[in-house]
């Protein structure tokens, strides 16, 4: 009886040894097996028995380079975009029949990272070409925070901390919630010390953070030459932006003192620059000359052309005060020898000096008289006597023309000559 029981005691031990050898062989001896990194093995029960149709001879996980499979023709389901490039095992695996998951749409394969907050229709934002959302900027415009300028280029997670895991809820909408650090470190000017509001859009635009604009008070608009200046150019006291004088001299005293043409300080000009200057351009100043002497036409000269020696008050407005030399040197006619008035405006205008027009007592505007020079009649310099017709056109009773009998003695002031010669012609 003892000899029969010995083999029975060794049988379990022998089985255990054999099992350990099998396990060791499976784990220690290299095999031409399946790479677990590729996912679970799909049952091949319905596949063709010729493995070489899909696999290379070297191992199971490498598919032949020339392998093709018309998914639409073989299954009736056409794969588009990224789905056409996906590994077979992403859909066909041991989770169950692929039809079961396909019936659930996107959610059959793709877990909803948005936790249903954005709805169940993935195609509202995504497409099959790429998982990256399409028309994200346009979609964002339907929220309370449209993306404009630099905000449109910012990565989602910059405002949505949970964007990497699909959580877009609870994003801040107030400027300081994202830009508090920018507010605190800004030094030119120091926003915190100056107690600037944290509503950044009062000065900044979402297009660019720099080149901030500020709606300056209407009492001192920043227009033309005053526009585009940095705050510190006028507000020189660090972080002090209230109570600054709006008087021109508060900024332009140095310009006033340095101006030499004309010398503003020596001439006693006022320090209200707006009397002559504008903010469009500092040069090309204009001055409202007194109405008693308007600067029109040829009188539009530089100030120093008339105001010599830096004197700008009490200047004599009489023509001779500036044009006496012109009066003395005039030869046609010689104004001085003829004793003509020094009131130039009697003959001249400020348009052109050489177009003098004397209001002649004797009509010389038509006929043979027209175009005569002064010396044609006034042959004796200084002789400005009144003329009559017969002084030049003497007629008497012996004239061959009987019509002139009895005209002798008539002057041009009578009805004589001009009864027959109304326009001065022969």
C-alpha cells in the first residue's frame, strides 16, 4: 500500500514545477509576439487565414508598408480627416462591437472634457480634420467677452486655467483679474501710486498694450502738436497728474525767452501764446493786426520789416513813415517837385506799388487823351495848373472849319468842346 501512495504525493509538486517553467519561458525567452503598447489584440476569427496579407514576416505588430484597406468600400463607413489616419485599434478593440460605440456619435470614442457645459454636439466647434476647435474667435463673439486684438491671439489657458482639460468655465472678464501684475509694475507712470483706475480700457486698447490713450479734459485738449506726448513731458512731478496749470507759459517760457525774431521778451509781448500761435504748428504765427492798419496784399511782411529796433507799439501809420524814400525817388511823375501829397493811398493801393492812379480833374480816360504820360501836358516840372481844351487845341474864327467859329474863349468846363467831342476825340 505504501508503494502506491508515493507517486500521488509527487504529482502536485511536478505540476507546479512545470507551470513555473512555462511562466519563466513566457517572460524570459524572447518571442515573436504582440507589442502591448499597440493596445489589446483584436480577435482575428473572421480575418483571412493568410497573415502575410497584413503583417510582415518579422513580427506581428508591424503592418506591411503596402497594406491598404478601403474602409468605405469594405464596411460602408467612409473615414474622413484624422479618422482616416487613426490606428485600427483605436476603434476596433476588445471593448466590444464597434457599432455599439459608433451609434453614440462622438461620445462613443471621445470623453467630454467640457463636462456637458458646452453641449453634446462636438461638431459645433470641432471637425474631423483636426481636434483643434474651428472658428473659435467667431464662437467666442457670442459670449460676454468678444476676442479682439491681442486677446484673439492669446492661448485659451491664459484666461481659462482649465482649458487643457476642456474646462472653459469661470473665466475672468474684468481687466484687473488678468492684468493686475501689469498694473502693479507699470512705472511710467506708476499706476498704483497715482491711483489710476483698474479699468484698463479707459486708456488702453486690446490691439496693443503700449501707446495708451487718455481722454484729456476738454479744458486742455491734446490736439495737433500737443497730441502724442508722453504724460511725463508735461506732468514732470512724478506721479502727480492733478492741478497742472493750463497757461502756455507753464510749459513754453523757455521758448518765449529764446525767441529772437522777433524778441518776445524785449518787445513786451504777452505770454499767452494763443494770441499768435496755434497747436497745429509752432512756426507760422499769425497776429490780428489792428483794423486801423490791415496787413493785406503787399503789406503782409515780416514783423521786423516795419517794426524796426524791436518796437511794436506807437508806430506811425502814415504812408510816409515807411515810404518816404519811395516818394522822394519817384520820377514819373516826380512826386516831390510836383508837390504831390504824401498820402500814398490817394493814388496807390497795397496790391502793387507801380499801379498808381491819379484822379485827374481833366478827363483823360478816353480818346486821344488816354494813355498820355504826365509830361505830355505838364511840360514844366512843378507846373500842375488846370488846363482847358484851347490850351492845347486852339481854335478861332479864322479856322477853316466853320463849325469852330465862335468857340474861342470857351474852357473845357463850359459846354463848348464837349458838346461836339464828348469822348475827347478829334
